[in-house]
């Protein structure tokens, strides 16, 4: 339960602190769309992390 609260809290923090007028990163105004992209980015991050850990182990 705490993990879900922490995950949602991190997403809300990133949503509120996203750059508004940045060229490389476009601000997402719709919370559902932001949540969808946040979940995809989180899964990609976990996938890269697990792939790098598997390559570093002997």
C-alpha cells in the first residue's frame, strides 16, 4: 500500500514540477495523459536498470 502511495506521490510531484516552456520536453496538461506517459517512462527505466544489472553480473 505504501508503495502505491509513494508512486502516485512521485508522479504528482513530477506533474507539478514539469517545465512549462522547454523545447526538448513538452508539458503535458491532462493528468490522465501524464499518468500514462509516466507509467511508460517508469517501465522503461526499470527495464534499462534490470538490463544493465544483468550485464554487469558475471
